């Protein structure tokens, strides 16, 4: 080892290995001079010392370059994992100060909105004023760098006249104690974002390598700023895209919901459903209670325990127009129709506000409901015309070919040879059109025929009880029109020929009811008592007598009594029991007992004037019918009473 160290080269190599300071490389030469080395040895040592110092400088530059590259790699890593822009910029400024061995490093950025430059990051600064500087564009060393987009260095800031000095900048620099400053632009393409500075509090030169290094750090800072901008724009775009996607999704869901509701409503119609089925679908989709009214406010269909809403009909028709849903208190009201004619009103009671989609569904439901009603009206009108034409032919005796007429009737579901009754109903003239619509629907529903004739509704429907049919028609038609209707019935009849006569009889019945003050009632001729004999087509006397005194006749026949004869005498005596007793040659008490029994058989009210008139007429007709020489069923009153009481 001693022999190796005795070599001049070995001594300097040992210094290089120890990374000794440059001053220590003078010691081998000084030691050689102290021991009186020969000039040749001194010259060799001086040459080796120069080579060693150059090697040391090269190694120092490489170490420095390695540190710079490591710092740049770290910066690139920061950019690759950019999370916080402030942290990245602070790391760049810190590395600039460390790598350039400067007292202070700082960064200024341009504020395009305010039109100036502000201090963004400082490292090594001790002056609060310096850290809060805002500089006019173009002022100071930074302004020169920004204007020229080139690096600038000054060894003495205060005395340098190449750039514009301002009191604010100079005071801040002086307070910080800066002397030498290097500034490099932070460029993004042709645009300068700001300036990165390295500064010393004493005069010092900045080498080309330092300028290049600071420029590299400035470029990374520009990338960091641009990445942040791009990231912000990306996030904003993503947020906007998310918002748009939400809107699109909601719109798509709304369209799907509306389409589903429309499909369900259409399915109800195609399956031949009615208004109740349609109302159920709409109420289920909208989650509420729904009522469908006609234009006059009468309920056609309802779902749920919805309150009376007929009063909303007029408001809906006179509101914002057909097809527009409006809020009315707790209800949503919609009038729908064709042209300017309102066909229906939909009233929805739903919790909370209706969304735009629900409003469109309700309005679509109004359109579907109006179409269904319009279709039904057209169909009913067409079928009503056919039924009306057939009945009109029957009433007018325009039947040339009975076979063809029966075929026409069968196509409408009517068997003319089965038992039918004919009803004539008369109501207010102003409701004639509505009455015709109702009669067509009624006839279609019960398999009959309907027509309008002489201002009255004429119905030919199946059945064998004309009075019951007349009362049913009067009751239902009157409820539909909201006003009383009077109707007469005739029948039962079968075939084609009896129809005109039945029409005449039913019409006379209706007229008789009105004349008797029984407006709003319905009856057949047989139910009108003696009036029925006047209006009936066949004047069935036997039926009238049986209806009026048939119970007394049966009683006399079964008991062998003389109640019929007693009643006849009682009426002939002016309802005087004593005179009747004289005519009958019986005691007055017996007459009184028989009168009581007559009241029991006939029921209360038999002595009322109208009923009394019917009874007297029936008794007279009965006498005429049985006046055949005493062989009839009238008891003459001379035989013994079988009930033992003379009753």
C-alpha cells in the first residue's frame, strides 16, 4: 500500500475516491516541494494534479446532471399522478431552488381575467410583501420574459435598465434582498402562462446549463397547468355529459312510461274494453282516482272513491281549451273532444303535483277516451239509423216482403216473431237529440229497435209486460235527460202486422197519462182502468171487468154470497145503506156488514171517486155481459147467504 501511495497518480486517485475538496489536490504538490523533490517530479505532480481536477470536475458535473435528471423524472412522475396542482407546482419550485442552489425560487402566473400577473408559489422567500405581489403585464424582469418568451438573467436587479421598474416590484425585491435573478418562460405552444424564477441575495452568474435546467422545470410546470386545465375541462365535460345522460335517461324513461301507458290504453280499446277498463288503466298508471264525465257532467265511469266532480265539467270546457290538463283545487281536469265539441271530461285526483310525463299521459288518455266515444257514437248512429229505418218501415206499414224484413231484423239480433212490447216515450223537445242517442243505445243493448217519430221515442223491445217496459224506459230515460218523461206501452205482440196498431195504442196511453196529470209515469192501456177502454186498440172489456171487480166475482162464486149485487144496489142508492137494504129486501145491518166485507175484498180506496167510477162501469158492463135471462153469475139476492151472516 505504501508503495502504491508513493506513486503521484495514486495520491490523486485516493483524493478522487474520497471525493476530496479541490483545495486538497494541492497537498501532494506542496509535500513534494517541502521534501525538496526534483523539478521533474514537481512537473509530473502538477500535470497529474491538473488531470485529477478535470476528472473531479467531470464527475461533479455528472453527479449534478444525475441529480437534475432525477428531479426531472420525479417531476414527470408528479405529472403522471397529478392529483393536486398546488403540490406539483410547489415541488417544481422547490426542486428549482435546490438544483440551482439558489436562495429563492418562485413562480408567477398570468391572470387573463384581471389582466395582470400574480405570485403563485415561492420557496425560500421571507418577505410577505414579495409573496403577495401582483404585477402589471410587461413590468419587471418577468414582464420582459413574458413579452419575449425567452429566458433573461440579471446579475444586479436594481441597476438593470433592460426592463420596466415599478415601485411595487422594486420594494418587494428589495425587501426580499434579491440581487441576481434568472427567469424563464412557462410556454404552452406560443402562449406564455407565466415565469419560473431562481434568485440569489448576492451577485452570481447563472450558467447555460442552469438556464436549460430551469427551462425544463418551467416546461414541466406548463404541462402541469395544461393538464389541470384539460382535467378540469374533462371533468366539466363529464359532469355535463352526466347531466345530459341523466336528462336523456329520464326522458327515455318518461317516453317508455308514456308509451307503455298508451299501449295499455290501446290494448283496452282493441280488446273491446269499455270506459271502465280505460279508466282503471289510467288510474293505475297515474296512481290516483279518475272519473270520466260526459260534456254535461254526468259520470260515465269512475275508479276510486272520487268525490262529486260534476261541477268541474263546465269549468273544464270553458277553460284552456280541449286537450289541456289544468289544476282545479285538488283535481286535474281535462276536457277532450273533436273539433270544438267536448265529448268527455277526465277528472283525476292524484297526490302531489303531476310530472310533465303524467300530464302528457292524462292528455293522451283524454284523446283515447274521446276517440272511443266518437267511435261509439258513429257506430251507434249507424246502427241506430238501421234500427230506426226498420222500425219506421214497420210503423208505416211499408212491408212489401215480410221475409226480407225478418232477415233485416235477424241481422240486428231481433226476432220479430217473438213476444215484444212497444213503448212510446215523450219528453221535452230540447232533449230530442239526446233522447234519440239514448234510445239507440238502449235498443242495441236489449236487442230491440228504436226510432224517432212525431217528436217521441219509439221502442220495440222483447217482453210481454208493456206497463213494466214503459215504466223502465221512463225511469232510465228520465234519469239520463234529468227531466221527467212520460211513456205508454202496448202489447205483447208478435209478428209484423200488429206493430202500427200497437204504436197508436201506446201513443194514446202516453197522451192519456199526461191528460191525467201523471207526467213522468208509464203504463199500458190495461193499467189505465176505464180510460184504458178508451185508448186501447182492442178494448178488452172482460179484462177491465176482471181487473175491477174480479175479486168480488170470485168471492161470490166461492162463497155463494151476493157482494156484487149488494155493491151494485149500494151505488144505485147513492151510497145509502138504508135505501140499498130496501131494494135488496134485507136488514140494513146486513148491508152494512156486506159493505165492510166488500171493502176488505177490494182494498182501501175503493170508494174514492175515480175508483168508484171504475167499479160502477165494471158492474154495468158485467150486467150487460151476463144479461141472458137469469142464467148468468149475478146473484139476485133472494137466496140464503151461505156464510151465515148474510155477507
